C-alpha cells in the first residue's frame, strides 16, 4: 500500500505543476489585455480591458503594426500614417492615434502617466473645426483662415507625443552631461583605475543614448523629406474626402465606405484640388515636425560635443600614459647601463 500512496502523491504533484503551467498563459494574457488606456476627444481617459484582437477590430490596425507597439519587442522609432490611424512608436510612447481617440500602451509606466495627463489637458476641443465660421471666412477670401483654425485632433496628440519624447531624451542628455564633464575633468587631473572605470561607464551610456536620440531624429527627418508620408497623417482630412477644413463629425460611416457614393463625390476633382494645394496641405504639419526636429537635433549636437570632449580626454590620457611609460623605460635602461 505504501508504494501506491507514494505514486498517488507524485501524480498529484505532477498534476499541480501542469495546472500551474496551464494557468501561466492565462495570467499573461490577463496582464496583456489590460495594457491600454484610451483618451478621447473630450480629454476623458479610461482603461481598456480588451485583448489585441479587440484593439484590431476597434481601430482597424494591422497585426504587423500592432506588433511594433509590443513593449516586449525591440523596434526602431517610427511614425506611420495609415488610412484611419497613426502608429507611434517613440521609445516608451507606444500609441495608436485616430481622428477620435488616442490609445496608449503601458498606462502604469511612470513615463507614460505624464503623457496621459497632458493629453487630458490639451485634447478637449482641439480637433473641432470651426465649420460655419470657417465657411464664412472662406467666402470672404480671408487669407489667414488656416492660421486661425486649430490643429486637428490627431496633430494635437502627435504634438504631445513629440514634445514628451524630445523633452525626455533632452533631460537624459542633460543628466549625462552633469555627470560626465566633472568626471572627465577629474580624470585629467588624476589618472586612476576608479576614474577610468567611471568614464568608461559614462561613455557606454552616452553611446546608447546617442543611438536612441539618433533614431528619433532620423525618423523625423525621413518624415519631413516625404510629403506623401506627411499627407498620410492627415486623418481628419481623409475622413472628409476634401482638402478644406469642414466638419465631418455628422457623416455616417457608410458614406465613406460605399463605392457608389465615393464615385459620386468626383474623385478626379478632389485629386485636382489636393494637387493645387499640395504645399499648403502639409505646411502646418511640416512646421510642427520641423520644430521638434530642431529640438532633437540640438540634443544630438549636445551628445556629439560630449563625445568630442571624451575623445580629447582619451587622447590626453594616452599621451600622459605614453610619457609615463617612456620614463619607466628610460629609468630601466639607465639602471641597466649602470649595472653593466
């Protein structure tokens, strides 16, 4: 009977392990499903308890774009305009922006929480076009009508994300400068293993940070160099089907989805209107991107200056070590000649 009891206990233990392993994916999925926070046009935020398939159905995002926002995977910084949404992957800012709402990954991240607060503060009313007033101004041939209109919702959200990531990377750069320059000066005054190790770690950190800043800068530069890519970010305009800023909130979904209706909207005439205003179409977005490109480029320049300072310090240290080595060789040679 004793062997039977032992066998039964072993089987029970094995079953418990299997049950625990079976529950692990469930727990992982539960954690994944509650990893989005939504901020709508009114600036109200809510936590979404949905899985990735529900996110795909909700906003129409492709699986490959959603994978780009997976915090467990490494992807380069990217700003992509799709038909009905913008995909933002900027360091810890992993977001989906539509013409109506913003969805952010990792809402519990300490770096994401301030972004949510800023979206709540700045998004209300920002995406609403001044319909009747704009039409009257256009009828009066007011040349400044474009400047008086506020950015559409998606650009307000994009601005918050760009401001946050540029400020975040610049703050890291300033922190690095604060530590690095005194450490380099101390190394030049006293060459020691401790100081050398400290500078080595700072240099490694600088290299990693430079790569991060470079990726964001390159993405903004690439976007600025392509008018078509910038035009893809105009979600509100694509919903209206025209280039002029008119209200689209009352249009039903089937209006834009129907091929029959679409043909009646005269695609040829709309394409001509867009072509005629091609430069103005992306001008406001270009100005927005240019401002943050200059900011991130300035951050990269700080890191380049720091790298040059480190290189100069290393050259100085190598010269000092060479001199010290030559002195030791000379002393050794002198002692050898005296002995012989």
